[in-house]
């Protein structure tokens, strides 16, 4: 409402557009193995978005869930992370989370 008062126009997304967005956006929980190049590094240092295109939106470390984690959070083996992106980006992240190279080799 505040944005509307400042003159920003509100454009609701219709059902067809929402279906397209839902087909393109994937969110998935993925567990990091000890072989992952992301383990024992900060999110920023890992350059996850550069390597995969996916974004980390939550980290589950034991019983603790960190939503919208800071880029200085250190990822550990056994952490489960929620990533968002397109299907191919999620697949790249999943492969790297398992310690696999981009072509499927370990």
C-alpha cells in the first residue's frame, strides 16, 4: 500500500503467468556430502551462484534452520540447504553438493 501511495502501479500476476513462473522456479532441499567443494567454506567463498546459478535460501544445520543466511555462513558436511533456481541450476548444485563434477565424474 505504501508503494501505491508513492505512485508505484500494482500489477497482479494472472494464473497463466503464475503457472509459467512455477514451472521455471524450483526449490529443493539438498544435503551436502563431505566431498562437496562447498563444505567448510563460506557461502560467498563458494561462489555457488557463479558455479551453479542457484541461490541458497535456507541452511539446516542439525536442528537449527537459518533462513536467508548471510554470505559469511560456513557450510558443513551434513548440512541440508534449500536452493532455488531453474531445474538445470538445481541439478548443477545437486551434483556439486555430492562432490560430482559438472560432467558427472567425481
